[in-house]
C-alpha cells in the first residue's frame, strides 16, 4: 500500500481536487473562460486536441480531463488555477502534505513520467477520498462518452479511459493511468447500498488485468462489508444553554452521519451517546462545531467521536433583546 510508484495520469486526481476546491470556494466557476496557451496546447501523451488561442469553459476542460485524460486540458487548468504550472504543482504538493501523505511528490499536473514524481496506492486512495467530498466531480468522471465542442464548430469525441463506468454496477469514477514506466493503473470508486468504496491498482501489465483486479477488489469489498448507520445527523441529541444569544437554549445534533464499516455477518449492537458540550456562545451557525459526542457500544467501549453542531442559526443578542429578557423576568415576578 505504501510503495512509491509512478502514478501516471492518476496524478490528475490531485489536479481535479484543486480545481474543485477552487470552484467550491467561489474562486472559479464552471462557466469561466480559459484561454489556451502555447504551453498547454503543445502537451504530448493523451490529448483532447485544444489549440493555442482558443477559449474553452472550465466545465469543458474538466470534462476533457475526467473523461479523456487530456494532458493539454489539465495544463490549461493548472495555468488557470495556479497562474503558472509551477505554482500549481506547488499547490499539489502542499495539499499532499496537508492530507498527511508520506509517499507522494508531484513534479507535474498530468502524470507523464518524470524523475521524482511518485505516489502510493494508499496515498492515491486518500486523495480520491478528499476529491469525493466534491460530489460534482462524479458528474464528469461517470460519463462514458461525450463530445468536446471546439470554437470552430467541430467537435472531438471523448471516450472514458475507465471502461468500468460502463461495465461495473455503481462505478462512477475516478481516473486511469498508463505510461511505459508506470504500466496500467487505476483509482476507482463505486457505490452500492449507500456504501462507497475506493480501490487502487498500480503497475499491472495490461488494461484487462487492471479492470479484472479492480473488479475483484470491489467485489470483495461489497460482498464482505456493510456500512452500519449508527446515528443520522438530524437526530436530536439534547439541549444546551446559549450565552449572549437571542435564544436561551438550542438543540444539538451530529454534524455528519455516524457510520461504521462492519463485516456483513457481524452481529448488530446498540449504541449510546455521551454528549460533551457545556454551552454555546452566540453567534453560531448550523455546521459550526460546538462540541463532540462519544459514541459507545453496550460494553462502554468508545467506537468513535463525532463533531456536534446546532440545529438552527443563533444570532448574537442586542441591547433590545436583553431589555426584553429582563422585562420578562420582572413581569414574571409580579
């Protein structure tokens, strides 16, 4: 899992992650225009045949990356997001460090063989996991075939390099790779029964072996494990006092669903929650972490700890709010 290997075009998973982060943060839009440079148009390897001076939408170039693994498209987007390819590659490596990856260094955004450019199966899975937080990307990676419309009215036929999106139930991404050094690689994801798996295959001799190994991995995962829903995020856990707020108390809930990966034949058990929230200080919004919840089994064993948030936004109280609260106290005492 931790062997350093050339990732080939699986590199583009990290590139897509940075692109999606820019989109979701509002720094970039799918409808933004991208002017194609000489540098991006001159890229070798897999291409979508964009030409210098042409202009494409971000969504079109993202489609070219996700479906056809276009090296020219990913370099164009690297220049758009990072300003230069060099800056974008630094962003890639900074993100790898932020994710705690120990066996990954990127030299370029596309994955063509280069000295010192490597990753591992585990690290690629972690990058994929982070990318999957941006669910919009699956609308691109799940497409089997489409067309890239060019400015002159012609079009380029795009066929997904990951044929499993067509032939494996629930498979909707993510990225293949191949170079003579890396051989055949793939980081893929599939979802069944509300459980999403990620598998990574690196360094096999043929594309058929790549697909076969991936299918075996996913089948093993889906046939062996299940995702146990311990507690949904909308379940009310309790009520807590609010300080400096327009309301005096607020209900609490988990920020995210609490789920546990278990073997299918494992016995189901009951769980209970130890809420660790003393008070909430306004202002606070839904999604803000205000404490934690220890989820334990019947034997008192800690299973996991989850962030806790509020069920409604609470504004900070103003002078009028304090006046009305004091008035209520006075009148209730009469």
